[in-house]
C-alpha cells in the first residue's frame, strides 16, 4: 500500500492511484510503497523484466528509477506545475536473475525550476545493483 504525504495534490494522488503509475510501470510490475519529494520507495519483480541471457534488463533499472524520480519531482513541483525529465543516467554494479528489487529515491537538490534525485536499486539481500541519477525541469502546466 502506497503512503502519500498529507499535502500532496489530490489530482496527482488520483492519477497515481488510477493509473498505477502509468502503463509501463504496471506492465513491469512496479509497486509504489512510499512517495514524497524527498524520499520515495518502490519494488519491481525481476521475472518478466529480463534480457535475453536471463538477468534483469538494464533498461528496467532505468524505468524503475525514472518512475520514482519523476513522481518525486512532480510532488515537489506542486499544484499547477509539471516535472519534465531532462537528464538520466545509470551505473549498473551487479546483475540479478530472480527475486524482487527495491528502489529508494532520495532528493539531491529540490529547487524552484530543477529537481535532481538519486535512485539506488538493491536486491533482497541489500546489495546495490545500480544507481540512477535523474534531473527534472519543473514548469507551469
């Protein structure tokens, strides 16, 4: 069950709840557990998100990271504003072929027009699998 900050824009909460974070997040089995501008958490199964050799696809890491970074930035942007991704990169440290991964998104900088987050993805044993860094431009709707 996802927890939302009390001051979160009701329209954003409704979009997140009804869409499950968007079509791609649903297809990949991403579950949002905690959402705020400063810290967000989500999980994703490895099964169904692997590449041809059977390990979690690097792009799946990035999708999970971008999903969290985008929502966290949108929360920070606030009512009447949107977050638009302008940069993302990932460093993959370790592979995984089964289980569930957990991503923790932490704000690096929350400014008036830019929000940057670091998303660390770990396996069930707490080992770092990848680090995703994302910057969003915050603008009026």
